[in-house]
C-alpha cells in the first residue's frame, strides 16, 4: 500500500466504530443491577431458556412501536440468544434432521463462518450455492434445484425424519440475508421477498 492508497477495510468480522460502544451506559446498568439483590441473584443464576421475560417484553414493545404492524408483536415469539452464530446453531438443532433435511441452500457469496455451523450440525457435503441477481436470491434457480433435490431424496427413501421425528423438521434450509446482505450488500425488494416466502412454503423450507 502506498501513501496515496485508502486504508483497507477488514471484512473478516464486524468492526463497529468505538464511538458506538456504550461503555458508560453498560457500566451504569451493571452497577444498578448488581446493587439490587432481587435483580442481581436471579440475573446471575440460570434463567428461562427463552431469555429474561421483561427484556423480551421490552423488545416486543419496541418492535411494535417502530414497525407499527397490524397486530402487536407478542413477546412469547422472541428468544434471546448470544448472537447470530448461536441462533443459527439453535435453529438447526431444533428444526433439522441430517438424515431427512435435504440441503442447505446458501446465497453466494455468503458469510463464511456460517459454513462451520452447518457442518457441525451434520450437513457436510449438503451445502449448495444459489446465485444472486440485482434483486437478491435467484428464485427460479432455487426452485429448480430444490425440485431435483426432492426427487433424488425420494429415490433414496428419505421420506421422513429418523432422528427428530417428534417435532417439526424442514425438508430444506435457505440461508440468505435479505437486508444489506453480507458480503454483497444487496437488499431484496418486497416482491422478491414474497417470492422467497412462497418458494419456502412450496418446498417446506425454513
């Protein structure tokens, strides 16, 4: 890099500006919480799997006020996780079965750290690339390839889950980021999002 070059941007992981890190607010919140035994003790012990209920209620309230949906957001539909990677792992553990779920359909280019999570959940060799166009994921390509995948699975007798038969298990998983996709930065328009939902319902995809 010469003296006239712009500094490189490291895209390996998220690097928010340090001005966005709420250090003083977090310090004040921690002090307030740990100073009140009725909050501190429950907070330092195991809590509910879904996360702290008052936090979920506040998030639901904020989502309702910000997005103004037709119906208020129900806090019971909100689950607190440690971040995107843990959330992805939890979804795969609950809703997939490597002996039944055909493939993971991944928009390319994709966030590379997700691949390891898919592999850890039994999907080595089952990840498939789906191209993008200017509006995001190529729905025609995706439908065509999922149909082929279903046909192949049925020929092999993969017609029902064998490891997790007591819960909802999806035939396919679609991994994409519809808003400011990482790393392409594309945002899907509403029409493409609706097409994606229709496609997912048609092929039983999460």
